[in-house]
C-alpha cells in the first residue's frame, strides 16, 4: 500500500471516529437508543459470559475450574488466563467491529468486563503489556486494539501500560487463516523485548484467545527477558467443546 493510500485510510478512520463521538448513540446490536456507551443495558446483560468453571491456566470453559488436559500435557508459557465472554454471537460481531471497523468506543465496555474479574487481583501485577502489532499491520489498521483496551483497563486497575517493552519483529500470517496445528510455528520468534524486565509481574492483553499460541510465544519472550510472572487477559475465549 502506498503512503498516499495509507494516509487516506488513516484519515478516513479519524473521520469515522469523530462522527461516532458526536452522533446520537444507538446500540450497535439492537439499534435502540443508548444512554451511554455503545450497547444498551439489555444487550450488555445478554452477552455470553465465560463463567467461573474455566481452566485457570488457559480459560478453556467447561473444565469445572480444573486445569484442562491440554494445559496438563503442554502448558502455555503464560501462567494464568481470564476472559470476560465466550467468543460467540454477538461478542464475535462486537470484537470484529472493534478490531476491523474502528469502533474504539467499545474499548471501555470490554475493559469494564475484564476489570470485574481482575480488580480484586490488581495488586498481583506491576504493569499491563498490550500484545504488540507488527508495524505493517499497524499501518493497515491505524491502531493496536490491545493497546486501546489496555488504556482503559489500566485506568480501572490503576496499573501502568508498558506499550514499548515488547515488539513484533516480523509480519506473520494471521492466525485465523491457519490450521490450529500450524499456529505455534507461525509465531515462533516473532517477538523481541527492548528492555530487561527484572522480575516484573505482567498482565498481557489481547482481544481473543483461541489456541493461545501467540500469547504463549509473547509470554515466553517476556520471561526470557526477566519477567517473573505473565498472566493473560482477553475479551473473549473461543470455546472448543
């Protein structure tokens, strides 16, 4: 994509964001009037919660709160994971609007969902690390959805955001385009830390957890550079059962 085309794309998004901020609010799902935010209260209440019976290591639902078989055999490099909702309708639609259509007004809703679970644990972390985007993907999208989520969650949990300590060093194929058995190899060596982390306890953020391959590789990199603990928070968890 040329520089001119990229500039037009970014300006188009900026105009869309400006319109979204001044037009009367209507619910993205049912289109009724919203008093605040981008969803009405009824639609917010109907979002499919993940529930408390998930694997504590990877947030796989339906394990009765016990560690799932996959994590027992091949544990990820992150230590624990939390997700607010199941990645199913209409949460999948909302995340796609957030990520691909620039509906950044959804970030407070997503952050509040995570904060309900994580606020009692906030003193267990020193900082939040948004999963980094490669520069090429950042240029196409115009923003990092994990950073936008982190800005709001950081305020709610009173935690600093470390958005520069880890970089994505190569543009990988989108994980969603690959079969599950190819995803770990796709992201191997894709991250690099720019500073020593000296025993820090970190909360790593992303939008969706499916296989956990990308988050696990990033957590591995953070630990190689000194992080003592890396936990994961995501908006939604894909359900395999």
